[in-house]
C-alpha cells in the first residue's frame, strides 16, 4: 500500500475503485488510443467539457491521463503551485486551511460547471489530515492530478484508477518499468475505459512519489506502452510543434511529422517539446505520438513517428530550428598537434576533472576548439586554462564568451545537396559571422555557432532560407 508509513493508512491513495457507467471487462487490448490532457486543457469546467467532447468523438480513446488544473488566465495560479504553497505552510507548522479551502473552491467550481452530483469534501479532509502529518511534498503535489482524475472520471462515466496503485518506482528512485507494466496491463485489461491521473506513482518506500514537473506526459507514455496502444495523443494548448521559436520567428510553420530522433535533437538544443522521459516508453514500443490542440481539435497537430519510417516527413528540407545562448569556446593551437598522441584526451581530462561537459569539439591539424556551457566555467576558468597549458603546452590558448549554438535539424538534409552552403549564404547575406559549423555523421543536423548578439537574427535568416522561400 502506497502510504508514508503505517500511521497514514487513510492517506487516500488506495480507495476502492468504483466501476463507472458502461464499464465492462475486455478480452484483449487492441486498436486503442491513450489520451493525455495538459493543465491548460483542464483548467476549468469549460475546458474539461472540450476534452470530454474530444474523448467521446472517438470510441478508441479509452484511457485518459489528466494533469492538474492549470491557469485559467495569465495571472492565475496552477493548482499544483497552490498545493506546494499550502504544504509549505503545513511543513512550518503554520495554519494552511484557508489556502486548502481555496484549492477546494477551484474544484467545487469545476464540479458545479460540469453539473455533477459529486463532493470532494471527504478527500480534502484526508488531505488536510495528511498535511498535518507531513505526508511529503510529492504527496501534496500529486493531489492536483488525483482530484482532477476523480472529477473527470465521474464526468465521463469511466473507472478511476489511482496511479499510486499501478505505477511504481524502484529503490534507487528510478521508474520501475517491469513492475509498472505488469500491474497496469493487468488492471486495464479488466476495464474498457479508465482515467489514470498523471505525474505520480508509488515509491519503493511506500510514499507517493512524483515524476519531475511535466511528468503527466510520462504517465501517458507509460500507459500507452502498457496497453500497446496504436496511438498516444497528447492534448495541449498549441497545434503541435513549431519549426522555430514563435518568440523569434513570427507565425512559424507547424511541424506536421517528426521522428523521435529529430525531436530529441531539437529538445536538446532548447526547443520546448515533450517531457524528455515521455519519449522512451512509446519509442521502444514503436507507438507514435500525436500532439494536438484541445482548443482546435480539427487541426492535425504534429505526429511523432518511429525513426525507421521511410516516408518523406516534411514539406521543407529541414524539420526544425532550435538554439541556446551562453556558451564559451576554448580555442587551443599547437603546431604539429596532430602528431602528439593523446593531445585531445589530455585536454578533455582537464575538463572532466572539473565536471565540465562539452557541447562540441571541432578541430584541425594544428588546433582544436572545445565549446562548453559558460555556467560551468564560472569561478574556475583561469584554473582550467592553467591546467590545460600544463597538460599539453599549447602555443596559444584563448577563450571567447557570448557564443550561441543553433541546430538545424531534418531527415531531408540527407538527400539534399548544399544544405550547409545555404546556411552560410543566409547568414552571410545578413552579415553574420559563423564561429563554428559541425555536422553529425547521421547527417540529421547541422550546428552553427554565432555571437549571442546575432542569435535571433541568425534563426530568422535560416528560417527564411528553408521555409519562407519554399512557401512563397
């Protein structure tokens, strides 16, 4: 039983599951979709009604993974943040009932707006008691999804399955895939439809444990893998992923189809995409993910597909552009460097000793450049330079701050000649100097380094070269 200890037998995470209307056992789990809805999609009764209409429009949407209610307007507070604040007061031994009442009022407004005959008073009494007993921050944060799952299950007439009963973490704190998959598959094989709250599960110590923020994406992926769904739909407030950051490029095109590897490349370079851990359960099972917009359900969104597909995925040569600022390049020159065995190894050993990861390492016969995140050099840069000099005795060593990296990603680059030349041409036309260019052996991406002051303009130029020019 997933409770902090024996004194918390009433923690509220193992309540008996009540079968919903129309629930019946199924002999096999086939041809189904798992749908996850983000906090903005479930922020109030109106948004939940939109989500319910989407679910009911397709009978294969059988398993629903909800987040906690998000912001209803820009100045609003997410329920998860309200819970964190409320529990912080409890931890300090301060009064917290007013704050907990405000959270209950959010749910009462949703319940009234949905016209449900449902009360969460008993649930909130349990939560208050366990806050006083210091049930833990993870327990506190998880109640947002838990309570929203209860409401949505009642509104849809689906069974409610507490995630703490079917999703497990190992003693080392990592997700226990084997135990979870067996438990989820056994439970859901008995239910045609169910709501499984996102974000949390049960730790090996019996405490409720959460994934990191955004972890409802992970739960949806885990459920999709467990039931071998044909599709994992992730519903949010945008119509899929964009080719470029809309804060930099005005009205960028939507990426219609992207592979898992392309997604990883863009995510690594700073694109706001799915929770990274959410990719792996469905990727290993070959299950595609469809990112959809709850407020524009007719839009096809973005489809994330296995890397093995042979289909042409994009109308453009590239799939997406992403980048990050605040890097430093360490430039090392030594004549006949190429004949000095272990030169690069010795430089990298100095960085490793200081726990400094490298981003890129272009080199030539007599020089090498190491690009690192500037934050890792704070307070140790001079020491690192001194140790490199001692290790390899370079002719010169210097560094340059305010470097930005831009990744141009796309499977289409493999079969298109002159991609790098077009990137150079776009940047040269804008009088932007390229500090470095690097292309991986997979020919899936090209990385260019520019000065931070040129970052936004460089992205706009590359976008215009590969996307705007095609659309025109």
